[in-house]
């Protein structure tokens, strides 16, 4: 449940990333409000599920705590996306660069959804929002390095 919620959050951030940085401008104030609210709800859901799972008596605490650094980094990305949404003079990126970032978002989502290994992919620097790149790199490194240290017995139920 937690891993599926994280995958859904990552995909939501990916959609918002494309919406904000694509050369295909389709912005409206109404859509900005909807996207912002949707992202806020997804983050809140992930945080609630994490806190509930971490508080349950019989859950593998080590496996649950594995998610925390990624959740924190996703919250940072969300904050940066919100800032970008409020910056009407933000730079757009090329289709090639957009592709790099969307592939990384989707790889991270699949990693959580299917509990699969994740190969770290480097990305080019993002104008104005390089910290977003750093957060995505941190998530990838955490997922690649930490997952192998946790003993799973199949897909988790939290």
C-alpha cells in the first residue's frame, strides 16, 4: 500500500513536471490550483500511510524506514514544483532533457510499485531548479543502495 502510494505520488510529480517545464504551454490559473491541490493530497496520503505503517506493531520497521528518505526527497520536489508553478518566468527545457527526467520519474515509480531494482540514471542540469535534479539523484541512489540491505518476503502489505 505504501509503495503503491509513493509510485502514484512520483507519477503525479512527473505529470506536474511536464506541465511546468514543457515548451507546450497549457497553463491556466484553474489548472494550477487543481494540480497544486492534487499534489498536496498525494503527499499527505503518503505521509499518513507511512506514519500508520511505522506505528503498527508487527510491521518490519527497517523495511518501512527505508521509505523515509525517498518520501522526504519527494516532499522537497513537491515544494520545488510549487515554487516553479508560482514563477511565471521559469525556463522551459528541451524535449530531450524532458525525456531524461520523465524516464527517471517513471523508473522510480516502477521501483516502488513493483519492488524492483533501480539503476541510477544521470540527468543534465535543470535551469533555475537544479535542486530538483539533486533530489531525484538522491532518491535513485537511496533506492539502489538501500534496497539490497533489506530482507523482503515478497510485496509488502503496508
